[in-house]
C-alpha cells in the first residue's frame, strides 16, 4: 500500500478505499501500523495540551502508549465483532476480518491530534483545552463517518442502514452502562445508610 495513495483515498474518496477492503480474509499489517501511529499521536497531544515539560511528556508517553495500544486493539476487536454481528442481522454480507481492518483504518483522523494540540496552544490561556476538546470532537465525528462508510462498503448495505448498525449496539451499551450505574448507586447508598445507622446505634 502506498502511503500517499492511502492518505489521498481515505480523505477524499473513503468509499473507494473501503470498497477495496471488502471480501478480504486476511488481517492487514498496515491497519495495525496505522492504529499504532494514531494511538501514539493522540498520546503525544495530551502532554502538549496540558503543558507538561519534556521529561514529564516523555515519561507519560512511554508509560502509557503501549498499554493504551493493547487496550485499543482489544476494544476495536470487540467493537468490530459487535458491528459485524449487527450488520449480519440487518442483511449485511461482509466478513469479520474485513470489518476489523476497516475499523482500525477508520482511526486515521486521530493522527491529527498533535496538530490539534499545537493549535490549541495558540489561543489565550484558559481556552486552549476547550478548543482542543472541540477539535477532538470534530476528529471523532470524522472517525464515526469513516466507520459508517466502512460498514456500508464491507457489508454492502446503505449508509442509512449502516447508521442503524452503529446505533443499535451503541444504544444497548449505553443502556447497560446506565443500568449498571443506577444499580451501583443504589447498592452504595444502601451500604452507606446501613453504615451510618450502625454508627448511630453503637453503644458508648
């Protein structure tokens, strides 16, 4: 894969790029390399925005990049399997391997995290972090759009149906998270109330 062609395709003609991944049954080494670079650049942007000195930044990046990369690969694997399963329910025709490769390639926008970090340093103090968050939100929306295009290409479904492929599991995961949070709060509140009650009735 030519890097220049890849950058051109995924920015200007992403549908053509993801169409080329459909039907492939092998994992792409380029996808893993891109994901590593995306994770690295996003990690570098954090010390830049937070104003860490050189030693602190190097320590932060070296300590957490490898761990985050492994966690990201695992999460992308799980997410791509969920997307593939949902797409098949909605009459998708793609393969799980192609979906895994596509989701990794869709992290490409994160390579712009470093420029976003430096741009945020150019604004008056106090607004840099806010600007960085806005820029990162734009990159995340771009990444989601690439995932939608990849689902459409890999599984041969419409863009609108691809929205459903992402929305259904996202809604289920959000509902489960809220349910677990509510149950956790209730349990902790009950334990706290029991602890307070036991302290109040303890004889002196």
